[in-house]
C-alpha cells in the first residue's frame, strides 16, 4: 500500500519533470509565440471594432441632438405663432 503511493509520487515527479522540459523546449516556445501573436491580432481587431462602434455612437448622438434642437425650434415657433394669433384676436375684440 505504501509502495503504491511512493510509485504514484515518483510517476508524478517524472511527469512533472518531463512536462517542464517539454514546456521549455524550442517547439513549445514557437507555439507560445504563435499563440501570443494570434492574441495580439485579436486584440487589434477588437480595438478597431470598438473604435468604429464609438464613432458610430458619436454620429448617432450628434444627429439625435440636431433632431431634438430642430423639434424644439419648431415647437417654439408654433408657440410664438399661437401667441401672435391670440394677441390679434384680443386686439380685434
């Protein structure tokens, strides 16, 4: 029973040591480099998309502001016309 645990510990040590050697190899380093490059390309793509979305949102906000200003101006012009009409009716009476 004790020897089984010692064997498992030894196998774990060997696998760990082999894993460190494998992870430190030139081939593994190439893989890490390619994966890192792919992640960087992905980040660039996400940043570019975020910038496009931000610009679109700014454009939408500016257009919405213009629409509201135009509506407020039209409403104000109607109020002025209504007030003039009321004054004209009051003068006639």
